[in-house]
C-alpha cells in the first residue's frame, strides 16, 4: 500500500510541468556544456578578450585613409581662389619600440586568463549538476522512508482510537499518538515538497527548466574506489594546475606586459607613408605621388603616462594579493577535501554498512515475529531499514562529490598514485 501511495503522490507532485524520461548521471553531466547563463557569461568574457587581442594586433597593420582639405586663399592678383587638396594615404607602422608588441602580449595573457576561467566554470557546472542529481535521489529515498514512518504512525493512532473507545488507554495517550502522527505527516509532506524542488533545481542546472526528470537512474559510482594522492604530493600539483591559479597568474603577467606597453609610449615611433594626391591649384612644391618615413618623438606628455603606470601597478598588486590568498585557501580546501574522503571511506562508510546490516537483521526478525503474530505490522522495521539505506547512499554521494571537487581543484586530472593499479 505504501509503494502505491508513494507512486501516486510522486505523480501528483510532478504533474504540473512537463516530465522527462529516465535520466542517468552521465546524461545529466553531458549538459555541462549546454548554453547555461553561467557558461555563456564566461564564454562572452573570453570572446571579449580575443577581440581585444585582435585589436591590439591590428595596430601594426596597414591602414588606408582619404584626407581632404577644402579651403580658399587670396592670390597675389587680389582674387580668392580655391586651394583644395585630396590625399589617399597608405600607412604602415614600422617601429614603436615595444609599445604594440607588449600590448599584444598583454592581450594574449588576458585570453589565457579567460580560457582558464571558462575551464573553472565548466568544472563548477559539473559539480553543481552532480550535487543536484544526488539531491533528487536522496529526496526520493527520504520521502519513501518518511512515508513508511507515516504509515506506522497512522496505524498506531488509528488503533489507539479503538482502544480509547473501550477504555484501554487514556485520552492524553491518544493525544500523544495523534500529535506524533501529525508531526510525522508534516515531515512526510516536507519530503514530498523537496522531491519537487530538487527536481526543479536539477532541471535548472542542466538548463532544461521546463522538463522535470521523473525518474533518475542511481549511478554505480565506480570511481569512488579510485586511489588519491597524499596531501604533500597533490599540493604542488594543485598550485600548478588549478584554473583559478592559472587565471590570476595570467592576469599578473598581462599587467606586466601592459606596464611595459605604457612605458613604451615615451619612445619614438617610425611609420612608412605612401600617398597619392589631387590638388585644385598647381604648385611646384606638391607631389602627386610620394613615399617616406615619418618619425615621431614624444617630448612631453604631462602626467598621463605616470598616472597609467601607477594605476597598472596598483591593479597588479591587487591581482598578486588575490593569487596569494587563493593559494592559502586552496591549501586549506585541499586538506579538508582529502580528510573528508578519508573519513567517508573509513568510519562513515563502515558505520553505514553496519547500520544496514543491523537493520536487515531487525527486519528479518520483525517478519518472523509478524508471521508468529507477535507483531501487528512491519512498518517501523521497514522504515528504519530504508533510513539506513538512505544513510549509506548519502555517504557514497558525498564521496563522489568530494572526489569531483578534488579533481576540479587539480584542473581536471589527478597525478598518478605510486603503486596504484592502472
């Protein structure tokens, strides 16, 4: 009866939105590259960095322009005559002594930083999807256990009403059982709502908000048994491979390149110019076609260069400080994650296994007593067994998430473990 009621309530809870088919963890994780807003933001920032790089590189390219000068002048004859000029100019920068090359180098580093940021967003998306997937599975199991407890509480209350009528129990005892039933019913209803809300969060995470997954396939989680390196081995790997570290290092390198480019603005420039002209007034000093080198030597620029240098130095100092803080945070996070994995694989998993073993034994004993009519129902034992299984699943899901976070901290891959079987 409880399974039928659970199925009915599940269908009711999910009846409003359109439902999807059976969903596996692999299928859910495949949506990590779907056009989710977080991913699109990171991709747009990478596109902006690439556009800035193209703009910086274009400074050394050819430019073609038309210049016109419409004017009139007073001639020695006393008449005003037109003196119009039309020029077609082809210009190519030849030397700027580091100004453009450093700007390109800075833009390249910004592109590298945005690529690392995109990798980090993709990793976080995978972890979020995995967590939302597990939340749905746990919500379903919690509802099933709470539904069993509700059935037990209802039977106890219902039987107590009959016993109260014949004077076997007092009214306070009846009130106590009814209160217990109402509390259990409230927990069950809250579990029912979590089934709906966790599915909505999963649908949002896989960027399919209008299709809630009805049934999820419980994953095997074979990677939960893979060996992990020790802290001393993994720490330098994380510091080298972590995408956020790589992003900040690239931004610091970009700041250095921008500093060099700004300082180079005090250096001379050399351009090659080729022009063709048309003139409304003849002059022996004008050439219809000309080619030459144009030198420009800055003599005074006010405080503009110094101000830009000061701003870039401050920005670099902030980036370096963020990098140093991140390294400290990563060292702490890495240690906590490794300790969590060790705890889950050790005492937590062992305790959950023993709880299941005990509850299986207790259920078999309850069945035997039920057959001998020593008990009126098996509901409480069945509910306790489901609760023990829920606890075991929680351990495995937490372990899978901890391993996924460890992999994300390491830039997507872990170093080989010495002595581990391949």
